[in-house]
C-alpha cells in the first residue's frame, strides 16, 4: 500500500478551535507531483444506539447551525482529552437523555469524512436503560428535545429527512438488519 502514500512536505496550522484544528498540507503524490490537502483534526466522538425495554430508540432533536435546521439524531458527543470511548458513551447518554444503562456494547468505529477529516466515531449499543434524572445534564450551549421512536418511525424520519446524518442513519440500518436476521 506504500505505492498510494502521500508524503507531507509542509504543514501549516490555520485554525485551532474548541472542537477542531484546521491544517493545510503540501504533499508529494505517488507520481511525484505535488498537491495541497486541507485537513481537519478532531479528537473523535461516540454515538449510542439506546434501546428501551419496549424496543424504542432514544433520540434527540437538536438544532444544527451548519445545516441551519433541527435534526433527529442518536445521542453522541466528542471525546474529551484522555477519555476512553466507553466512558464518553456513558457520559453522553446520561447528559443528553437522562438515561443510564446496564449494558453498553461497542459495535463498530468509522471515519465520518476521510477525504478531509480524521474524526473517528465509536458506535455503541445500550440496553437495560434506566431514567437517571428528571432533567438532562446538557452542556450550557446544548438544547435538545428527547424522543423515543420505534424502528418503523425512525425509518419514516429518514424518509422525511429529519434523520439526515450518517451516524444515525447507520444506527437505524443496523437495527433494521438485526430485525431481518431475527426473522
């Protein structure tokens, strides 16, 4: 695979933020020519498929400024410095939904946009949910509506483009596949 590798010749940090850092790199391509790459560095994130005893999927509706609209998503959040994905998943589930769980199992990890970002999302499934508090412990800049939807309702939200992000669509498709395999 080394015949595909791009060698970094120069790297410049253009921006350092609370969530991402942005770099521009000059690279040497496998054919010897050069090109530029704009790269976003991200600490990574988790996402949780949280299932109630009634087999409802716990989701949140929140406004996404980049999209200029509210989306329905599974609970998710970024890894904090030194935090393991399992700990982040437990924290985000509780903060965003007010639920804790008896079981939290890792499913898969995937890159969201490898063409320009290194964000790696770790997907978990949570079962044995218990309502921990009446109110969520949301971040001060986070506002969400809590939803509990069936698999069929989630598929309808995809059709209506209320679920419109990859991690949530992946989660719904995972549950759909599991349901088909049980038949």
